[in-house]
C-alpha cells in the first residue's frame, strides 16, 4: 500500500522514523513536501465523464494518488518556495495553491491521520478543557479574557498565584528578531498593570505546584507517556519548551493512571483523532492535571529518549484498520 506523508522539506526525523517503519511493513511511503508546491512539486486532478484521476509529480516522477491507501497529515507549509519577485501576486498564488492542495487531500478516498476538520476542531482550547472535564479529567481553573477586571476578579476567586499564556504560538518581531511569548507567572504588580489586554485576549490559569510534567502521546488505541522532573525546570520557570533542547534526554517513561488514560482516549476519540499529544502536570499530592492537547504535537525526542515506540504505532495505525480508535474518513 502507498502511504502519503504530507510534510515540508525542513521537517525533523519524525518523517524518516515513520517511513522506515512503513517500509519494514512492506508499504511504500510517498513524501509530499508542501513548501515545494506549486514550484518543484506538481499536483493535478482530472475529472472527465465518470472518470477521476489525481497524481503527484516530484522531480519528474509521477505517483497515482488514486492508489494511496492512507495519508499522514503532519505539516503544511504550502507555497513557501514561491519567489519573492512575484510581488503583489505572490499571496494570491499561495492562497490558490493552499485551496487546491486542501481540495486534493479532502477528495482522496483513503484513511487520513487525521482529517483536516478533526485537526482544526481540536485547535479550540476552550472546547478542549470543557470536554476534558466532561470525560473526567482534572483541569486547572482557567480564564480566557481580554478584560482586566475579569482577571482581577478571577485572581480573587482562585486565591493562588496565576500564570498567563497565549492560546497558540505568539511571536513579536522586533528589529528582525523573533520574540516568542512564553508562559509567564503573574505578580501582584502585574495584576495592576494589564494595559494592552483589550487588544489581545490571553489565557490565565492557576499556578499549580508541580512534581512532574508529562507528555502523553495518543496513537490509535494506545497511549505513550513520558515524564520530566519539575526540579529540572527551575531555569525555565513555568514552561519546559523554553529550554526544550537542553532537556530532551531527561525524559523518562511514565505510566498514566488507568482512569486518566481512559479519559484521555475518550477525549481524542471525541475529537475524531488517531494522533494527539497531551500535556499534564502531576502535583506533589499526585493529582494529574490536564493542560492541553495538540493534534500535531511533536514526538521525535520521545522516540529517541526514552525510546517510546511512537513511530511504530503510527505506521500500524496508517496501515491497519483494527489499530485505529477513529475510523472517520475525510
């Protein structure tokens, strides 16, 4: 079976990991680097009478997309290689390429890991926390707002220190350098200085004492979890991603309590996902607090250290229907 891997040319070793597993199972991985479309990569769809044909051309080699039995919708950077000298037509070309590629993916009659509509639905953090709580997961007290008075009232209600963060990646470019906004602890003085909040909503959450931080990766019906000691995170304050590269080898295998694992699987299945990466905090008292779930979360470092077999599980879900938690087609 041919398996289409939708990614970009600068992706990390995750693609190679899964490709090797697919080849070991005697399936054929087909890589689609979306940043090279529509320049070095060509895609065509032809409908004539009752006949349909779709094909992908890379370096002159054509792949019949009608023969694709599954696809992994991993990364999507369409149009990045389009030349800058297109001027004011460049964005229109990117938009048209995006629509055409989305349409091609949606029209393929195959299993998708995961469907675009499921991935996009999972983007909503408010919905994530509501459903996580409904399925029995413990979630921190949280406020999404752009009202300073609401933040102060929330602080009085929870009566513990707060942290603040953006819902998604938020970067400011100053003098050509990217300044990423990470999770930050709020002081009492900060609560009196919330100017600018009306221009951009933020997320406010109770600051919870941490013993461990967890990354739980769901693949089909399986959950692979790793932990990192919160003592190692003192340098980062409240967000391990800030010094993630330095901490890659510090992760250890972890067994989620069965009830938490079952609730997490119910949550991902509700979203229609066969792949997702969830973040948890374990408190000194042993509470497992769900923070968020990401339909496109990374896993490569967990495959390397501590050696969780995530790539193998992905290859199995792509090629074996019985390994899938969700059988939703696009």
